[in-house]
């Protein structure tokens, strides 16, 4: 990813989630009365163990799932009553699974980010082309522009979807495990890019150390409920990691970044074996 200024985004928006819940078809409560606010320009990280409800919550925010209770508001407007195109003009999504069978090139996938800002029949113009070129360069995949999207590796697809979100120029970007499949260099590059956009960002992350460095605040989910929220230094404690993740860990302040740094402590071999049996 090359240095440079990210593309201009829309004015950052305020996301307000009020008592949001979602039940699966079988009646199981996957998200249970979660409330939070992401201020304009802020980055909020959703963290929690597998099955804690992170992806379901994000899908309720960006519209592929409808909440069974509560609201998701963007600058006070209900996201679920917005038209699809109106919502896409203000909210960009990078899903966890970017697989598609559509035989589109990477350039065509990235250019789809301009669609919400154009009429259906309106062709791509020089401004659109320049925006796509800049986004491809920004995420380091210019050389993949003519490759078919389904032929890419998981990490390459993820970067293409981030480029599509950049081209969309949203007021809010929602990312579900955006560093999934990426090696460490591109994990850091992609999250630096997200922070550099200046937009409001809501993202689910698996790596607590990366979340602590790149997020202004963290919201911890466990069993579909919000169990802790606040700045990383307040949220990431040995007690919370033991209770929510079931691990022994030490939390210290990193001497160079100033962010909390989590070190996981393995259990004695005999204790681990006993727990498996």
C-alpha cells in the first residue's frame, strides 16, 4: 500500500444503536438488547469470543438482517427505513466473507462502489475511473485490476472489498473482520487506511492487540450481550479476559504505542489435558 492521502469521504455520521436485538428463525436470541453510540469520526471495535454476536450485530446495522427489536440510527434516521440506494450512499460495508461467483474483474468490483452515487444508466466517467485507480493503488492491488475476482486469494479479495468501500466515500464504514486472511503487513495497512479516512467506523476484530491500538473505544460482546464498553485501556483487563474469553492473560501498556498489550498465558500441560478429557 503506497503512502498518500485517502480519497475524500462524506461528512462523518453518528451511529446510534438502541436496545437492538435479533432472534434466529428457531427463536434463539443472537443479539440481546445492545445499545451504543459511535460519534462522528470515531472508530469503535466490536470484540468478543466466537459466537458472541458480533457478525449478527453488524448485519443488523448494515441491513442484511432486520432487528427483531430496537433501532439502528444514522444521524437520527432509521437505517432500516432508508431505501437501499440512499443507505449505500452513506454506509459502506466490508463483509467477513467476500466470496462471489460473479465473473467480474477486480476493477469492476471496486467500481461498484460508485454505483450509489450514479443513475442506473449513467456510464463511468473520468472522475469514477480516477477514484477506482486511486483506491486500487491505496490498497496495493493495482496489478490485480484485470484479474477475475473469484480467482483471488482470501486476502486479495479482502483488499479489493476495502477498495470498493473507499470508492463509495461513505459517512459510516462497517467492517466485519477486515483483517481476515491478511498477513500482518496488510492487517496494519488496512486498519491504518480505515483510520485515515476520517469517517465513522464500526468494525469487528479478532485480535485484541490490534483492536487496542486502532480503536478509540471497544465494545465487548458475550452471548449476544454487551458486557463492557470504553477505551481499550479500561476495557481490556485480566479479569475481563478470564471471564469472557476463559484465558489467563497479562495486560500491560506497550512502551512505544501507549496502547494496552495483551500477553496470553498457557495453562500447565496437565490442566489443559484434564479440561479436554
